[in-house]
């Protein structure tokens, strides 16, 4: 998707991160895509690939030293088994545990298994290998989308740093596994980019696909709908292009269609999907479950993974406050805010919350701006910060996959 203007116009780049960003960008008078000098998208993708390859090599080394199979760790762990099972056999698997705990594969949205099925149909790859291929390609597409969006809003150096930081998050090892987060992030990044460039149909279509990828993919549709409401209000309902109406209508269709399909299959059109989630112990309780678990962790102590989860979620809340203070564009605030609300407000597997935040890459924008400014004034300090983050990402990611063996 290029940054060229469209008949309906596109957005302006921010001249400085200190200048307040408009809710949506007004039309430009001329095409000026990526004018600030700096690293290209190819270089940003190379930096991201190097970060993830380093993490992959670390997992491989530890797996070999402990007698484990790297491929099984990456392609057949936890949720990956559910996704590949759906791709191979369709929906219909249910596991019964203690009373009230019923795990059904209907909790998993269909886009990622569908992509795996397509790859195995067209190639001789196994379902696990196909899952990894889809995830790795999607991670690359997400990195390019994040770069394009940040380069438009800020500059190329900040965009490259943002891509690198996203590849070095503590749970970024998930980007190398057969999970859905890379697919959701790719769709979200390019949908948000389409919003900023006023490509309404692209934004709505990608949001619809994001809604088919994961339950929290609805955050992308929320961003599209918020921008549509803002634009309609700004224009007072007059002169609203049909592409804006169409994009807004498309955005929630993927998520709504799957939720309704599961509901009809379970005999409860509106509540069936949420009953499936409750069987997994997942529900939205306005954070009561999260606060109860945090209280237990602080008072009684627990495993390292749970402690790290508490720290990561707390840092995410702080970064969102900084994003709001910097007056980031409306679609980024809505998308990130909804993801954070779902993560903090939902109960279920507490240790999975950092994974749910992986698609919330705008949270890293304040940090990327700070690292970029530091790199200009004190390069060694910036290298030290990035190096420390890289060490944490590689070490903790390897620990999660090859040593802790906890559900992700």
C-alpha cells in the first residue's frame, strides 16, 4: 500500500513529535511521502529480522541443550495445537476438565487456521510448518506496516526504532511461533495506515479480516468506527464519501460474523460464543480477576512469569498514558485503548496478557521517540538501552518457550 494521495486526500506528516497530532490528518496539497532522511523500510525489516533470528537461535540452542525439539516448541505449543487441529480437521474438538472448565476449539477465530489450511493445500508443508510460515510472513508484513505508519507520523529513524522495539518486546518470541498475533498486528498496522491516508475501503476491509483473526481484533474495527464518527461529525453529515460509510460498515463484520456463527452453532445466537469463552475461564469482568490475581501475587509471591506479567501490564498502562499525553492520532488511541481495556479487564490466563498486548505496538511510540532523541545526542546511551532490551527479550523469550513451559 503506497503513501500516494487518493482522490479523497491523505494525511500530513507531523513536523515534530511535540506538535499535537490531529484526530485525523487533513488533506495534503502535494505528495510528500517519507521525506525525512533515514533508514529505508528494507533496512527496518532487516533489523527486525535480525532481532527475531537472534531469539530463534537462542531458543534452538537451549532446546538442543535440554533435549527438546525446536520445531515442536515453536510450531506445536499450546494454542498452536488448537489452530493446527482446526486447520487439519475443522471445528468440533472439546475437552472437559474439572466442573465448569470446558475448552472448545470454537474459542479460536478462523482466519489463521484458514491460512494454514490454504498453505498445506498448495504446498507439501505440514500443518505446523505452514503455521510457522504464515506467522513469519505476517510478522514481516506487520513490521513493514508499523514502519510505514510511524514514518508517516514522525520520521524514518523513529519508524525503524519502533519496528526494532516491537521485535524486542519481552514476549516477542511469540512472533516466531505458530500464533495469531503476527497476523492481527499486520492487519491492524495496515488498517491504521489506511485510516491515516483516508483509504476508507482498505481500512474497513482489513479491519474485517482482523476481526476474523482474534477476539481482540475488534479493536481495529473500533478504531475505524471512531474515525468514521469523527469525520461524519466534522462534516456535519454533509459530503461524507460513500467509501467512508462502506468502510465503517465493513469493519466489524468479520468479528460479528464469527461470534454470530458460533452462537447459532451453540443454539444461542448472541450468547453462545461468550459461553464458550467462559468455559475457558475467560470473561470480561472489568478487571476484577486481574486485580485479584495481582493481589495474590503481591501478597504471596508466585512464579517469575506471573511477576513479569504484572510488570509488563503496568508498564503498558503507563505507556498508554504517555501516548494520550502526546496527543497521538485518534485511530491509534482508540485501537490501543481497546486492546489495553480487553487485556486488563478480562479474566482468564493471567500469564497470557503480555501476548495479548503484542499487537498494541503504538504503546512503544513514546519509547521510540525517546530512543531516537537519545541516539542523536548520546549514541552510546541509546545503544546501551537497545542492547539491554535485546538481552531481556532473547533471555526471557527463551525461558518462556524452552524452560518455563507455561501456557502462552
